[in-house]
C-alpha cells in the first residue's frame, strides 16, 4: 500500500470512529454529539495549512472538492431541500454570528454588528436563491464553527438550555452531512484528499 492509499485509509478510519461515537450519544448528549461530529468532519478534511491559508479557506477547499465528485448532487439537496429550515435558522441566529460576540466583548454600543448581520443574512439568502451550494456551505459551516468554539472553549454550560435550538439544528444537519462526506470520499479514492496531519507512528 503506497503512502497516499495509507493516508486515505487512516483518514476515513478516524472519521468513521468519531461519527460512530456521535451517533451513539445523539439522544443522550447533544453537546457531545456535536463535538464528536465536528471531530469526524475534521478527521475527514484536516491537512497541513498552506501559506496564508485559514481554517475557513481549508474547509471551503474541501467542500469544493466534494462538490466536484458529487455527481448526484446529494450535498446540494441536503442544504437546498432537505434541511432548508435548519439552514435558515442558523443564518438567522445571531448567537452563531461571530461579530455579535465580538461587539459584546468590545462593549461596542453601535449597531455595526447588526448591520453586518443584516448584510450577511442577505448574502446568505442570495446564495440560497442562486443555488450557490459552495457559498451556502461556507456560510453554514462558519456559523457552526462559532457554535463549535462556544462548546470546545468552554463558552457554554454543558446541557445549557440557552443554545438548544441551534445545537439541535446543527446536529440534525451534521448527522446527515458527515456520513455523506465519508461516503463521497469512499466512492472517490483516486481523488487527492491530501496528507494527514498526524500520521500513525509507532
């Protein structure tokens, strides 16, 4: 087995292991479920950063790669048809919009974040109406990344009642997105999915 094949095998094995754990706690531990789903997604796409490359750019590049091989347009259907409600809720939710939290931290009493939020919502809905799947995923995953940060960095109480709706929407979407991502990768082993960040050494 050559290096690329081994990287691919390890990448999918890791992603499946975290997805399995997420599915095991989906009903009993929504917070843990989301964190495990995010780790599964990370395991699927994580690679070394390029020069000047952000996490968001790396994620978007991965989504674009998936869209290229997704001839059945299942990823498009997921956000444009099956989960239009949760997608719109995430777009409309200020609590997963990073400038809202930045304004609170900076004691910014202006309405700048509200203007940004209104513009971001319009931009998102324009992408939905135009059928721009890559842009919709970019926006939705950036919202989910804020939720991820809240949980991973201890910015929310475990089991808190305050973030239940966005967490439920996130889990419902991710519980279908992550398995589809893994399936698309399995169906396209010849695609270059990149070097894994932490190879197995022993």
